[in-house]
């Protein structure tokens, strides 16, 4: 149970869509041309997310796996945040690849070991800094 929970802990998501982006709009360009299409760069940040989570209840014990009949009878649509029982759900998701580009973030990010996912630039950077590739590195994907 402990390893299942530990392996599914998520950190924050940092999402950078492009390495470089340039905006063109009346607020940042002195020689604004109304005939040209406007564009914006948005950055969204959530303040005190850690502080908020520290005010929430933390499950500390009495964990148990549900039996097959309990799982069959469980209707997640009827669960409420005010219930006395909390659930960790370990599910398989069907998420067709054709939907990927229609969403800004992955549906359910997962921890992935970084093995051969380094770009040539990253490998060169690691070597120049005297760092070794390690299978201890993880990222959310």
C-alpha cells in the first residue's frame, strides 16, 4: 500500500509550450498596427498551493484494499468530499492519442524514468558539466 501511494505522488506541473514566444498587441508594442493579428503570451501561477494543501485533512492510517464485491458496488459518482471514507483509485485510463493535441496538459501525468529521452543538447550539457546520465531521474509526463 505504501509503495503504491509513494509511486503516485505528483509534484507540480511546469508547462512550457515553446522555448521562445513573442507577443504582438497594443499593450506592449509602440508601433501597433491594427491590421496585424494580435497575439499574447500568458503565464499562469497559483499562489500558495502548498499552503492550501497544508490546511486539508491528511489520511494517516487504517488503509485497506476493497474486496471485488466492494469494488463492484462502489459508485464514484455518489461519493462526497464530506464522506467519512476516502479512496485512492488505481485505474486504467483509455485516452486516445488523437485527443492529446486538444488539451493543454496531459490527462493524468505519470512519473516516468528518464532513460534515453535526453536530446543531443542535454547530453552535451551534462557531459560539459561533468554529470552522468542516471536512471534515478524522473519526470512527469
